[in-house]
């Protein structure tokens, strides 16, 4: 029965309706979590003893950096599945995730510059972590640009999948760069093997912001994939009937 359900929702026509039902819940949850996370981060969390108030940028910077890497991995998985099994919905999901991943990669770079100026005295350094994060942003832009430049959806999906699969090797480089090289960027404040090196209030604010980014990504990706489905399946009977009912 579970296999039947999985195959059922792998159909763009079926997933279109499911996505429409899921979007409102994730959108509302995202808004609530962002409000709570930002309040804790900027009004409740204590001032850092060494970095002062400037450290608060990490409540946006760190979740954005996490999501930029996580989304790329998920995008690469979807693209790889679409390439290997020729599943249309997988390729559509990869295409839907890319702009949000690029947005978070840009936010991570932008906020990192604002954090770096008071800490390092400069907006940018060719640090291993920063440089690999910049490469991630360019990989997103390359994926989006290549798919937009090719009119045939099947060809664009294959080309995008190759970029996604080759570029995914950059994600562990970003994560481990502070361990592999002598970089200016500070190490991880949160680790699965060590106790957090920050106050519990700071940790709560950061984790809530991370979940908010996650729910936002789901809502936006589902909204975007519905538009992609309508565009790619515009000649299908069910799309024509849907558009007729909407009039």
C-alpha cells in the first residue's frame, strides 16, 4: 500500500493538489517561527561578552548558511533521481528549490560581510569558508541560468542535474573548511558531538530561526513547483480542466 501511495504522489497531477493543501500550513508556521526567533535573537538573547551586539547577525547568518547547503544537497538528490529514473516531478522539485537556495546563499554571504567588518576589519577576505560559500552561490546561479537557457525541459533537466551532482562536492568542503585549513572564520558553535558553546537562549533563538527557514523553504518550494507543473503540463487535459474551473 505504501508503494502505491508513493507512486501516486509522484504524479505531477496528484502532487499539485497535495502541495496546494500543504502550503498554507507551512507558510503560517514559518511566519510564527520567524516572529518568535527574531524576537528571541534581538531582544531576549544576552549580549556577547567578546563581540558585543554585532554578534546578533549570526541568528540570520548561520541558519541561512545551513539552509543554503542543505537545500543544495536536497536539490542534487532530486536532480539525480530525475536523471536516473526519468521522473518528471523530481526534476521539477530540483528546479523549484534552486532559487530559494540561491537566496539563502546570498543572505549568508551578505550578512557574513556585515559580521566580518567589525570582527576582521574588512568586508571580505578570500577565506576558505567564504570562498567555498561564494562558489555555492555561483553553482545555484549556474543551475538556474542553464535551465533557463535551454527550451527543451528534458535537456535542461539533464544539464541542471549534471551541475547539481558535480557541485554537491562543494558542500562538505564548506562545512569542513574551518577544520581542514587555517581560516579566519570561527568554528562551529553547534556540534552533534559536543555541548553547545553558547548560552541556551542564544541556542534557542538560532534553532528556531533554522526551523523557520526550513518551513519557509518548504512553503516557497511547493508554491513554485505548482507553477512549474502548470507550465510543463499545460497541454495535459487535467490542466485545461483546472484552468477552466478557475475562470
